C-alpha cells in the first residue's frame, strides 16, 4: 500500500475542491439561465449542447420576426431556421433544417455566392440575390450574413437574416418605369425642338446669310464702312447658323444610330475641345459591342452632362474618355484633372447633373458612380449591362462594415 506524502495529498484535495467549486458555479449558471449552451470537448471532436431554458426568450423573438433567420455550419448546413424562412421558400420547416443553403439558390448564382460567403467569415456581408421557392418561382431577397464565433473556442458558425425584397423590387420597378417614361418624354421634346431648329431657324438664318451677301455686293465700293459692317453681319449670321445646327444635333443625335457610340463619343469630344480649348483624349475599345439604342443614347447623354460639368465647374486642363467592355457590362468613364470636390461635404456635391445621369442609367438597368477629391479631379463611371446574369442584375454586394464614397451623389 502506497502512502502519499502530506504535501501531495493536500494538493490533490485542493484540486478536487477547485473542480467542485467550478462545477457548482456551472450548475448555478445553467439553473439561472445565464448560459445558452455548453461546449464539451471529447477525444475526437467538440460538441455543443444547447439549453432550452436559456434560449426560450431568443427563440420567441426570432420566431416572431417578419424576416427569415438561419444558423449555418461551416459547410453551410442549416442547423436552425425560423418559420418565416420556411414560408419564403415554401417548404416544410423539417425539410429546411438539415439541408444546405445552396439548395435554395439558383444554379447560376451558386458559384459567385461561394466567394461572397467566404468573405463573410471575416466580416459582415449584405447581398441581394434570388431564392428558389418550392413552386419553381424565384423570390428576390436581401441577406445579411455575419460570422458567429465563440470566444476561446474553435467552432465558428454563421448567422443569416433573410429579407423579402418583393415589395421593394416592385416599387423600384415602378419608379424605374416612371423615370423611363420621363426620359422618353424629354427625348420626344428634344426631338421636336431639334426639328424646329433644323427645319426652320437654320433655314431662315441661311436665307439671311445669302441676302446679306447680295446686299454687300450692291454696296458702293467706296463705302468701305458699310461694306465692313455688312461683312461682319454675314460672319455673325454664319456663326449663329453653325451654333443652331450644333444645338440641333446635340438635342437629337440621329447619327448615333448609324455611326455607333464610339464614333459619337469622339465627335462630341472634338466639338467640346473646339469650343472650350480643353483637349480630350479617347480610349475606346473597337471591340466594344453595340448596345440597344436607348442604352447608347443614355451613354451619350451622360457624356454630354459630364463634359458640361468639366466646362462649367472643374477648371480642367485635360479630360479623358474611356469606353471598354468589362465582363457583362460596357463601361464608360470621363476623367478630368480639375479642382475636384469632396463628396462628403453636402455643399460640395454636384446636384441635378449627377442625379440626371443616374436617372438615365437606371432607366436602362445601368449605374453611375462618381469619384472626386479636392485638387485631384473628378471621374464619372457609367456602366450598362449587355448580357443577362441573374446575380449581377440583383442588388450589388457590399460589405456592411465599409463606406463607399463612389456612391455619393
């Protein structure tokens, strides 16, 4: 029989008392509802044991939400879902729990979504997408995904809130339809004014130019003052006719349908340089595909507005226009080296011009973003889709912990 030394026996006794105190504290926490789960580490794995009493209040709150709520494992297996999400996907709750979240995502969106979900492991994510419902339809939703880590542990799951965007999408479509009709009315009015200018005012000015030439020839050769004034009159009438013709062409660029967007961009830039003295450099990819007429017209109007801002506000000495194809989009950017502005300052934001650009882009499914800072010029980015992509047509993903200065008005 082995007898422990008194010091060793005292240490063992102290250790047992400490473990007993820890167990007593744990039981007290469980009984009082201070913990929701217990983590047990075995020889081969780690398990979480949830406690019903501690989670009743949370479960009641989540089940009463008007939004879907999910809990995902690292493999995106749904270990918890509330009744609202089951109603969204039109499946029984028992079929939802235990399946993977990918089962409810259209096939075309699964690969892009995989990368987005990986980003969410480090920081929060908010993204718009479509859900497959049980009846074969698709439901537009906004999902907010956040990594859920247990401090001091190795288990990490994801929490997800799913918001039905059907009503929001319908309102957006109504607003987009209204904006599109407004743009169509503006273009119809521009066309009418352009016809009046070209068909009446320009012809009248040309007639005046001819008659003033005849009048100049009839003046006595020795009356140099009168002839000099007549010559000035002819020049002024000629300049007025040129200006009216230019305005008419800008109001209704009929050549856009025949020459294409790239040629019209160069023509507009040359006219701008001739009028303002500000050189414009072009970088237009010749392989850029043709867009529908309304999309090309939207690009052209955005270019006009952007160059107008360069002329009126930027005090730039140089401007550059890029036209390229990027994946499923045609992109155009107008960059100047002017004074710029700070989009974060309300008084420095450009107003109606930028708003008009965005309305035109939104009417054809595109977007406009602005980058600027004091002393570093301004760049306007416009993009229009030319190929269908289910995920890209939805709300663009963004990190909920980031700010986007390009989205400033």
